[in-house]
C-alpha cells in the first residue's frame, strides 16, 4: 500500500507542477533570458543527433519495406509507406525518445544538483519562485522545439527513404515523392503534430519533477537522472498508443 501511495502522490505532485508551470508561462514575471538559453540547449544543440537518427530511420524503414513490397510487386508505394510511417509514428516517437535521453536527463541532473547544493533554497530565500525560474522556461522551450524538431526529423527521414528508393529500389524521385504526396492528408499531418506537443510536456515535466525531487546528495542526482529517462520513455510509448487509439476512436485517424 505504501508503494501505491507513493505513486499516487507522485502523480499528484507532477500534476501540480504542470499546473504551476503552465500558469507561470502565461503570467509575469517571465525570465526571457532563461527561456532563450533553453531554446538553444534543447533545439539547436539537439539538432545534429535528431537529424542523424531521422535520416537513418527513414533509410532503414525504406530498406525493410522494399524487401517486403518487392515480393508482392508493389514497390511503387514505397514512398507512401515510408512517409505515413514516419509522419504518424516513427518521427514523433523517436524524436521524443532522443529528446528524453538528451534533455530530460539533463534537466534532472541540473535541477537535482541545484537542489542538493541548496541553490534552489537560495532562490526561495531571495523571493524567486523556482517553478517560474527553472521549470517554466524549460517547459515552454520544449513545447516550441520538440514539434519543430519532429518536422525536421520527418523531412530528413523522407530524404533517407528517398536515397534508398533511388539507389536500391530503382524508383525515380517523381515516383517516390508523388506516392507520398498523393496519399498523405491533413489529418495525418495533424496527428503527427499532436503527439510531439504531448510528448514535449512529458519530457520537460518528468525531467523537472525528478530533478526537484532529488534526495540523497550526488548519488541521488544519478538516481533521479536515470529515473527521468526511464519514466519519460515509458510514458512516451504508452501515450503514443493511447493518443493513436483515441484518434482512431473518434474517426480522426
């Protein structure tokens, strides 16, 4: 029962942290310099790894799909298969997982170190709200950057698929891109952009929550960092299923 109670309290504390951080985003005072720094750390610094993962995801997806489609003589729909798979699932999920591994862990370790070194207490002593100063800029930056990075990752994944299509599947560029363009709809694009917004909340909130819940000194910082990454990735996979099921249920997907 104590285990269940701890989990319920964790959900309660996380929800309260999300509410307070959201309120801080839309009300003054705002820490614009901190927000710009987080945009740089989460967006620009994450760009190379996101693009690398996206390119090879599209390439390997096209390679495996080609092997299957070749058996049925339907290689011409390779662009459609790669495009829909990337836009609907692989792009949002893999980008969020990369961001969780890179940024959720970074938030947990940074905030955890600040907590155990009493820097957070110093902020409170100076009359500064730690949620407004530390959590809100990270949440806002992630809400902006994760959807943008997902769009870039989707495009690079399509380019990776295109490379395989013209070199191994022997399709023309027109065949590949037209198969994708003619079979993707606005509802597919919208679904592919809804997920990154939800995942952004998860990545930022989990990282900040575990960072601000750190106990046990430097050992606790390492533990919080590990927990943040594991919980973020698990929640991303679970929410991906729930969002997809919900959108299918309402006839959107």
